[in-house]
C-alpha cells in the first residue's frame, strides 16, 4: 500500500468514527472551510474516489467496506430528503383513508402502519430507496408483525409505498462494520435475519402481500410464507443471488421448489431469472394479477370483504394449513442463515455489493 493510500484509509476510518455525518474529507486534498465544518468539495471527493480505484494493492475487504461506508456518508444530505419524503408520503397515505376511521401507529421511521376495517396494513415507506430494507427497517417490520399478531384486526397486509414493493436488502447494511470486523457483522446479520424470517413463519393470522411494483431479493423470497399474494401487472420478481454472490433466504430454498417445482425454482434462485407478474402467477408464487390502473381499488375491495369473515375460523384454517410445516420451515431458515453467514464474508459477495455502491452495477 502506498503512503497516500495508508493515509487515505486512516483518515477515512478516523472520519467515520469522529464525524459520522460530516461529508468525507481527505488529507491529500485541499479542504474548504464552510462555517465551522470542514468539507471536501464534490471535485475533491470525486478525485479521491478515482485515487482509490488506482490503488496498486488491494487494501482488503474490510478496508474496502469501510471506504464504501464513508462513501455512502456523502449522501447524509439525502437522508434529510428521505425523511422529509417519508413524512410527505405518510400524510398522503393517511389522507387516502377516511378521516377518523384510520388509526395510524406512531413510532416507525420507515413504515406506515394503519388499522382500519379489520385490516392492519404495514407499508414499507422508503420510496426514494425503492423500499430497500435497512437494518432499522428489519427491526421495525418485526415489531409491526408482532404487534399485528396480537391486535384486533382479522388480516394483515404488507405492501410498499411508491413504484417499488421492495428492492430487497439495503446493500449499504454491510458497510456498517462493528469493532469485531466483518465476521461479527455476518454473525449479527444472520441472527437478525433468522428472527426476521421467523416472524413470517410464526405469523398466526392470514398474511397478504399487496405487491404494488417490482420486488427483489428478500422482498420476493418471503412471499412463499404469505397466505395470499396479489400483484400489479407492473410487478416483477427477481432474486439475483448468483449476481450478488449470495444464496437463498426467506425459506425460499424450500418453499419455491414446493410451489413451482425444482427446475423453475432453480432458474430463479440460482440463475436469477426475473419473472413478470403473470409468469409468477402461472408458477404459483402469485395468487392473482391485476392491471395496475385498477390494482389498489380491486384488491382493497376484496380484502375488506375477506376481513369480515369470522376471525377465529380464518386463524384456525391458517394454522391447519401451515402448522405441520412450521418446524421444517424453522430448520430451513436456520440452515439458510448459516450458509449466508459464510457467503457475506466471501469476495464474491463483498465485490458485488461494492460494485453496486460505487454505481458500477445495477440489476
Ligand atoms: C442484513 C441481513 C439480511 C440480509 C437478507 C438478504 C437479502 C438478499 C437480498 O435482498 S438480495 C437483493 C438486494 N437488492 C439489490 O441488489 C437491488 C439493488 N438495486 C438496484 O439494482 C436498483 O436500484 C433497482 C433495479 C432496484 C432500481 O433501479 P432504478 O434505476 O429504478 O433506481 P435507482 O437505482 O436509481 O434507485 C434509487 C435509489 O435507491 C437506492 N437503492 C435501490 N435499491 C437499493 C438497495 N437494495 N440497497 C441500497 N440502495 C438501494 C439506489 O442506490 C438509489 O439511491 P441513490 O439515489 O442514493 O443513488
């Protein structure tokens, strides 16, 4: 490693620890002082990124992840925009509901959770990031599901705000490396993922996915654990695990072959074949597809009718259908998380995540 890159890496690391919200600044570059904060200009930042690409020696996965964690901090201002956008969409969503009839649950940063007409609706609300699931969102979704499992609604719905249903795991989740390094990160992530998927396996009431747009990764794999999946004809279903150096999760290694047969499941889970909504419906992953123009109206009319059915009968029927599988599903979940823990530490996976973060690759 050259002296420059050593200083660059050290500076990045110190910057991350000391100034988590400060725009990245590099010692080899001229710094601009604005008020009390020191900020590198956009040009400085781009120069530094180019210098990193020119490093002769690979600084290793851990350092690369730290660099990209800092790279993402350049977008701290974007977080402000995200937050404002989520506030705007929350108020839009509540304005669609009848005044006074809708009970909005407070305290979620990236979800809007409402209960009305016997239906608890959990809406992923990070449209500017295509509803990618951040670490905080995993915890929020778990909390929302646990709360919904005990509330007085009869059915629970998961959907997305904006043009996407969900773009999968937030690929910046892995740039936040704890003191114990990548291994500790992988261990913690596997534990969190196991709990997250466990909440879907154990959910006691009818669980319905209203897939309003494209679904990626874990947004697709968990669909095998829903009771009913309605999709807009604009939705697509993509599990690009091969491209990302990953392996299946969400119990899809078990549910997908069962739902669509092993060959179709392999095309999706090994080769990352993207399905249209109609293909996903033909293969049994989706219950019914609706033209996007009438999707919301048709689906919610139907769900409101379903929500009036006797709640205990619905609950018991779900249990009869699902309970024999529960133990198997928990075992599959544990095994998928064990394999993923290894995958997350692999060069294949780390390089794929960095290619996305450095804007070199998209699906
Ligand atoms: C942590 C433990 C649990 C782990 C569980 C594991 C799960 C596995 C998976 O889920 S694998 C799937 C991971 N997802 C992806 O690989 C999708 C990556 N995203 C894309 O390829 C594209 O963004 C897109 C095709 C979804 C949409 O492309 P489009 O051109 O329409 O839009 P943008 O790319 O401009 O996206 C808008 C902003 O949203 C950010 N973003 C989108 N998806 C993600 C994501 N998954 N992670 C992080 N960020 C995402 C994107 O970066 C843009 O942000 P910007 O405006 O700041 O640039």
